[in-house]
């Protein structure tokens, strides 16, 4: 009976469900995971790279982390081609706001405008929902550091710690146990790496399987988005006991 309701994104099933939106969320459940943590001095994003073939030409750009504006960045889980469209939309919206008002766009306003676009793809016929979830990290003068999570339905919410992608339920419950309100950025990195090491499918964590990005304020009060280099990530993994130094040297 339910098969009649999944061919259109806009038709509710008798139980009040939109199957296409649920299928999109299911697709994200199989994608590389990402974790976001809000600390008192910044926001930490850690993502798992899915493609780690020896034949792949290593790119200088990141696979999971994207800068939207000087004060906002995001981590992605799901179909990357869908994510690229939405990230470009968000970048244009942020620049238009800056052009009009001569100040950076408030983080929540940017997230909400992007989620409005996503919601449209669940309401009008002939379109499919975007198969991608986001973790947005940013800072603005209104609310300071913020972390938002959004899914294909167009819903979004502010979080202190959130996980998207594969094994996100397990990661979320670990974060619920270990997260503290007054956590520092360094402790947040440590916790995120620990949670990923326990929830990732691969047996050992190495820097080529991970990406780490942070949004924080410089001593001069400027917002800075920084992606951690593979070398410093390797050192961090050894320092926090997530991986063994012997395995690092032999790889």
C-alpha cells in the first residue's frame, strides 16, 4: 500500500509521512560521519573521509569542511554534489547580506534562509529533497559561537554537540554522556576524536581518514576559520591516545 506514496515528494502517506524525505535521511545514514562541538572559546568540526583509495590524487581542498563566509563554516554528510549547490547558494546569500548591510550575516539567519531552500524541495512536485545534512559553525555579535544542524526536511536546530552521518545515534549518545558546558576548544577536539574513533567503521584512525576544522576568535577579536593540517592531526591523534605512534611510522 505504501508504495503508492513514495513516487512523489509532495504526497503524505496515510500515517502522515513523506517517504522521499525519509529516504534522503536514510542515504545520509550511510555517508561519512561528522561531529560538531560548541566550546566556550570556539566551535570544533571533525569529519570522516570516506574515499581513501591509494589511486586518488590527494587534493589540497577539504572533502567534508567548507567555508561559507569569514565567520561561518560547515561540515557535510551525504551526497556531495547536492551539498555543493547548497553551499554556493549560502555563499551568495552571505555576500548579498554583507553588500546590503555592510556587516556579516547573522549565523542563524543564514542557516534559516538555506533551510527554506531545502524545505521547498519537499513541497513542490517534480523535485527531490537534497540528500545532505549540515553542521554549521559560526560566530556573530548577537549570540557569539553557534552550532546548528540541519537535515533534508529543512528543519534546523541549535546544538551544543551534534553528530550526522553513519552511526550518528551512537555518537550522539556518547556526546550526551561526555559533553560539559564549560569545555575548552582543546578538550572539544579531544572528545570529538575519541567519539569518532569509537563510532567509525575503520579499525584505526589516521590523519588521511579525518578532517578537523575550527572556528574561533583571534586575540585581535577577528573570527578565524582554520583547517588542521594532516601533520598536526597525526600528532593530535597520538597525543590523545586515539592511535598508536608505531602504526603512524609504519604507514
